C-alpha cells in the first residue's frame, strides 16, 4: 500500500479505563470478588424469588440491583479479554486471558442461574403485581422479557451444563474461526507482499479492474485453502444451534433470535418478503452501473468498483473531521460525545497483522464507555464505516444510564443509530463534494451500501435459513453443498445483472455473523429501512426531531423497540412500513439514473 495508506498508523485504543494490561492484578481480583459476591447472592436469595408476594417489591428490587452490579463485575474482565484478543489474535497471552476469563465467568454464573429460573416460575398474579409496582419501574422491562423466555428454559442442572460446555463448544469454535480468518495471508498477483483478508476485500473497491479481479481470486484462494476447517466449523455451529433450538423447544432456528430481538416471526418475514419483492430494483441498478463502467458483463468482483478512477482518497484526519462535523451539525450534544472517542483514544483503526477483520463497537460496561474497532484503508467508504460505528458508540454511551441489564438494545434497534449516523455523514459528503461526477459516484456508493445493508442482509438470512434446513435434513454438508446454497441465494437477488464467478461459491466462509450471532443479519435490513423513515421525519420536523431521537437512544433497552419507536411516530409492526423505505431506495436509484444522463 502507498504511504498515504498509513495515516491511521498509531490510532489504537487505550483500554486502560478497563484494565492496564493482560497482567493487571485487578483482573483476578475482580473475578475473585465476583465469585464471592455471587455465592453470597445465591445464599441470600435461593428459594426466595419463586415465593415472592405482591408486597415484596423492595426485596426484588434489591436482588435485581445486586444482580446487575454482579453481572457487570463478572463480565468486565471477559469484555477486556475479548477486546485485546480482537486487536491482536496471534498473541498467546491474549488467547490465554480470553480462555481464563470465559472459564471464570462460567464458574461465577452458575451461582446466578437460579434467579431467572425462580423468577419465571413465580405465578402470574404476584409477578404482575410486582411488575406494576413503582419500586421496580427501572427493571420492569428486563423482568418482563425474562418471563417471555419461560417456555424455553431448561432445568437448573441442565442450564449449568449448557453454560459450562459452551466454553468447549460454540465459543471455542467461534475463537477458532476468528483466529483462522485473521491469520490468512493472501497473495495478490503483481503485489510483492501478502495481505490480510481485510486488505484484500478492500481492494475490491479499487478502480483498476485487474486489481479487483486479483483481489477476488486471492480471497477465493485463501478461503479454499482453509475450506476443510471452515466447513467443519460451520457445520458444527449450525448443529449446535439446531440442538439449542430443539432442546429449548423453539419452532424454528430463527425463533430464538426473534424472541431476543422482541419482534414477531411474521414481522421478520414481512420485512424479508418486501425486500425480496424488490430484487428487480437491485438488478436495475447494477445494469446501470455496468453501463456507467462501460462493461459488457459485471462480475461479482466489480460490484463495488468506483465509477471513476480519480476518486479522492481520504486520510484519517480528514475522516475524523468529516464525521465529527456531521454529528455536531445534527446535535452539539452528539458531537461532544463523538469527540471523546477520538480525544480519549477509544478507537482502534490502524491496520496490523492478526487484527480481527471488519468493524464493531463494544458497549463494554456502563461504568466505563464503549470502544470501537475498525480497519481503516484510506477510502471514502471508510468514512461511512467510521460514522456507522460511532453511531453505535453514541447509542451505547447515551444508554449507559439504564444500567448494565438494560443499556443494550435488541439487534433490530441496535443498528438504528449506526445507519442514521451514516446518513448524516453521507449528506455532509454530498455537500463537501458538489461536482456532479463526485456526487454521482458518492450516490452510487451510498446506494450500494444501502443495498448491502438491506438486500444483501436478507440474502444472508435466507441463505442461513436454507443452510440450517439442509444441515438438519441431510446431515453434515460439504463445502460444495454449502456453496450451492450460497450461490442460489445470491442469484435470486442479482439474476443476470451480475455474473457470479465460480470462486464466489466459497465466500460464505468468511462471514463472522453466521458464527458469532446466528440470524443477526436481518437486523441490518430492519435498521436501514427504519432509518430511511427517520431521515424523512428529521427533514419534516427539523430541530424538534433531535431531542426525541436522542431521548430514544438514551432509553437503551428499557422498553420494547416498537414502544420506543412509537414515540417517534413510527409503527414497525405495520407490514406496509417496509415499503416506505424501499420506495426511498427506488428514488435514490432514479436520481442516479438522472445524474448519469447529465454528465
């Protein structure tokens, strides 16, 4: 990479607000203190939660308050370990700390499992009376949600076994996947040094078609070399999830995710169905892009090609300025929060060997603050990634006041602030670069990002459903069998507008959401279409929208998403709601077609 490609060198997070290092003696002290308190909590409360009466609101409040404090204390070391491991997966000390903290957390948590099981066994009459008591208002939604899981809990001994075996099951396979993909070194034709998977994927945005093809070939080659291992990991994770689905008496593999997201199966299917009915919009856009690029046939490695080879690069200081200004213009309060991420080193952006791919924002714990990881590769699209993760960070920072048990939101609304932040930044980029060619290029880039967030995530979810179904019906699947499911799901979206190369059949194997969070992906589509509606509301309401929006972010997970969104005048339970966002995407494609004719 050129010298300019190192502008984020040294932009690494300072995790000192959690712990000073992997050898910090406070880590074992916190784990030991959490174990002692968990044992005392169990001794004081076991057998008493299931026998609470309507007059015991004070007792229940005190118990939940202590449980919340305990959960934060026992999770803090593990969260730290996960962060340091993500930043450098090949350091043996990081891997050892991750294993140690996971094992210790499991040992602590076995003294707390009884609480949920007793709470859901409490009869409805006293439970409802307690939930209606003002003394429990802070924890009402948390306690309500626990009771919705009642049909899916197992006995306490069974829950303890599942919790402990997860360390050598799905958690272990998840770590193996992370370390394997992070360690990939890919050889690009004509390049002197091998690159990481993330760097190779970034080359798919290169204006040089030969470079894009070389990058696609390199990704394919690297994934094929690990095909046996990655295929086994996928089969194992899918089988593990299927076992959970069966043991916990869920009707289908996605049902547990929908329950956690506080969304009904039919709403998810309405969302996905609406997106699938609009696949012709995707095909219409990519035919336009093929014409603009002057290509007779658009291949999968061409999808993200910039329209023009002279697109400006964007270094880290510029990206920081643009994103900060975008949030500041929307709300000085939001701008002040965003500034802290930069000034206080809460972001890890530099490229380094063995760093985890992709990007994320960790809420960490409310007593500290969020941390963000991304891989900055100097392209304008990285500005959008930064804006996206800072949207998460803003949401997580503002919601800390809800406490550890209710600060995080379901995945559906977890993507809302991130996508909204992207839109704010996109609007600013459009204003900063008024040249029609650049405006068209940025609009096409935004359309592609929106398509990746809506249509591609629906494709991923549909593939995942097909994968789980096939694994259950046919047993362990070969890489080729999984690849066929993958290609079928993608072809349904692209039809003949994009030619899928044979090598693309293995690209399912690097997508971490399938491993870390099964059926996560539709939440992105939910968030994107929701944000398109919110952007329209912001245009209509102006400054009056801002405090309501920030108040909703600060509410975190303290109420159901549809309840919080209703305060903004949004009804996500209406099946027709999704069509609004899809129409706006259609308008963006129409605008691109108009701009294309004018240049």
